[in-house]
C-alpha cells in the first residue's frame, strides 16, 4: 500500500512524510525538482507538477491513499480539482485533504474559498476522506521575527477575538495518523472533519505578552490595521498574495479563529500527548538567534 504526498517539500508536507516513515508506511512524493529534495532513500520520488497530467498519472500508479496539500497559488483550485479527478481515474478513493478552518465562512479570502470548493468536490465525488481544517500556523510567525527581536513589535494584525494557532508538527502528525488509519481500514470510512487548533486562543496583545516574557524585554502589539502589514509582506511575496493576506487578517480581526467545544481534547486524544503551544515556539525561536 502506497501513500502519495503532494506538497511534500513544504513545512507541513515534509513533516507528514517524516511521520509516515516513522510508522513504516510506503511513501511516494510528487516534486518539481528531485535534485533539490532531500528525502530518505525509503521514499519513492516522482518528478512532476500538479498541472502536469502525465506526471500526475505516473504518481498515482499503485497508490492506495492520497494526502492532498495545495499551496496558495493563482491556480490552486485547478490544481486541487485535477488531482482529485486523476485520483478517481486511478481508483484512489482514500484521501486526507489539508483545508483551513472556517473555509465555508471566510469566502471573501480567495484561498479559503478555494478550499471550501475542494471540500465540496470531495464530498460530492464520494471520496472516503478526512478533511483537516487547521487554524493559523504558529510557524508563520518566523517571518516576523526581525520585527519582534529587533524592534520590539509583534506586527501580525490578529485582533482581539483570538486565534487558536496550531503548530505544523501537530498538523503533520494528525495527518499521518489519519492517512494510516484510512490506508489500513478494511472497509470504506465516512467523511470526517477535524479542526486542527492549538491549546491556547491568543489575541495580538496576548502574543506580545508572551514575547515580552520570553525575551525579558517589552514587545508591543502593532495593532489591528492591516494596510501596513500588506505593504510589508508585498516586499517578499507577490502583490496579489499580500492583498490576500490582508483579507485574511481582516477576518482574524472581525471573527478570530475560535476552536469548537472539544477540539483540543479530541486532538490530545488522537496524538496521545499535549499540543505544542505558542510559548514553546517563542522559546525555541528565541533560543535559535
């Protein structure tokens, strides 16, 4: 039985591969440039892209279960729909899909709307699937460490409603557990939706307080206005993506990302351990500089 992992070189996908190998799974990855990837010799590497139909078809040969991760891109929806169609053609019905929490509500944010559409396709095509809905990634805050360490400002406009930020390691481990569970099931399993959250629901002021305590010097929250954030991230990402990040931040401020009752307990039970916290991340990042 072979599990195909897309997005395998990214922060989450690479960790999913590691977790699957720990569980003695047979893993295949689809990557653009195998020479730039550093997978174990146990991993079957197929060169190709999500819009390259022939390479997708090659990647699906002999596959039993799919981990579908589509990066934020202008053609993300097309990538998802093609991958699901090729999976069905190949007889692959077992899927774990990385979506996003509130995908059905934050429809003004393009990549949320894309994932909502992919979820509907998974349901309507009758896939045996787990849909994982993570909140904001704790690890995203690595990109603002300069503002925190050098200027004493936490610049992410996350508001006062609260985000239950999740660690990529927890996302990957739950994904691997679900992939193995579906891959090894003797019968078809119903669609299941799992919210992937962190142990704490944090506000902008709350995150700044954590950094103040970890660093031993004042760190202030930069505020809820997203225009400056958009301008800053446009320096290192395409302008359309920076605008999309602004739209997402606006929903952070207006709605937050709040866990449902029982989410934390459910994840703790799945993992058999406590979830990684934002304070863990801050302490680790501070110790690396």
